[in-house]
C-alpha cells in the first residue's frame, strides 16, 4: 500500500475533480479599513525583472537558442552559486534539493535532441534517453518549445528525510525554482510558462527514466514568444 502522500499525489493527477460551488466568496473589506502602503524601487535590476515576468500562453521555437543560452538559463535559475557553500539559486528545506531537473531538448543548437538530466553541482547535463516530446502530456494548445524543463520530485527521498511534510517541501521548492526560471528566461528575452495542468501518468511512465521513482510536479517550456516578429 502506498503511503498517504503517494496516494494524495495520484489522487491529484489530471484531470482535477473540483466542485466550483464550494468556492468561498471573499468577505468584503470596507475602504476605511485599508491601511495604505508606499513603496520605492529596490536597488539594481530586480524590480525591472519582476515587472517583466510573465507566463506566455503561446510559445514557438527560437532558431537562435543554443547550448550556451540553455546553460545560462540553468545556471542562474537552478544552478549552484559561485561559492563553495554547495547552495543553489533557490532555497531548499535542509539543503536537500529533493527535486530533480530533466530537460526535454527539441531544438537547441549544439545539443542533440533528447532528454537530459541537469546536475547543478557540476553545471552539466547527462543524456538520459531520446524522449524529448512532452506535447502528449499537455492539455492545452499553442505550446511549442526549444526545451522544456521537467521538475520531478523524488518523493521517497524527501519523505525519508522529513516524514510526510517532505511532500510539502517538494512543492514549495518547485515554486522557488520555477519563479527563478521565469525571471531568468524573461531577462534572456525568451517565452516561458509554468504548467501545472498536465497528464502525470504519461510523463512519469513514458518520458522520465523508468528506474527512478519520480513524480513530475511542473513542466516549464521555453521558446519564442509567438507575438514576437
Ligand atoms: C501552480 C501553477 C500552475 C499553473 N499551470 C498552468 C498551466 O497548466 N497552463 C498555463 O498556461 N499556465 C499555468 N500557470 C500560469 C498561470 O496561468 C499564470 O501565472 C497566471 O495567468 C498569471 O499570469 P502571469 O504569470 O503572467 O502573471 C500556472 C501557474 C501556477 C502558479
């Protein structure tokens, strides 16, 4: 029998079962109850980066996207920091880094198409298999990509360390990773979207390597904005 978190993960697979009528209506807040806040720009490029972050709903392929751009994207979104601490660009409970990163490469100059695993400490890829097409897992149209990041959790490892709370930590860690990916992709003038609605079973059994007990949490296709000329 699967443990509770594994059953929960399966239960929350695609399609979602929801009951819209149960949605809580937000209580009205009276205008006089608001305490207005002021703000100024934060130093450096951060404010501009956050302002530009967006999820693209229509993505195509970018002929100019090469291995160095992929490397830059991975380094600054999910890579190891340029120091000796072993820390990365995103926080991780207990510095465990329970989530793994796979890159489905369709069209990246100087890199063969296929599925790769990213190793943050080495800032390197290893070839996994030829499965570079995640489109059968998508439940929406207009999404192509040069590469698509698959954020997958090793739930057993996470839960060995923290009990079932490790499941939460994987989801939280994925959010941190993908926020960075969006900020970096947009600063590289690439289109990106975080996709949480996908067919789990297809990815876990037909794309990711079979021997690993991995559960996909997020798909993150990267390419060209379709309204760019
Ligand atoms: C957990 C999560 C799941 C999401 N899943 C999808 C998805 O399946 N497909 C999609 O097109 N966008 C998805 N999005 C992106 C949202 O639609 C997007 O963030 C929202 O429309 C706000 O737009 P913005 O990110 O440009 O500010 C997801 C975002 C989050 C945080």
